[in-house]
């Protein structure tokens, strides 16, 4: 995977075991990981409004 090492480093450094990250990047990588896990681990079987909100939030931020 092209960005695996970068994502792993962000996760290890900025996503705490409990609670929210102190920085936005930590929460962004957490959200991306949730989306990845849902797609790869569950085949998007649990896809619903919560996932839609995450995707819409981040796609609007990128534009």
C-alpha cells in the first residue's frame, strides 16, 4: 500500500488508546481507518448514516 507507513506513523503518534486526539490529524486518521476497516473488513455491510456523515465532512473540507 502506497501510504501505509505514513498512516501507521500518524496512528501510533497521534491516536490515543482512549479518548480523542489532541490534534485534528489524529482524528482524521482515526476516521480514515474506520472507513477502511468497514470497506475491507465488512464489505461495507454496516454502511449507514454515520459513515455518510464522515465522508461528507472530509470531502467538503478537501474541496
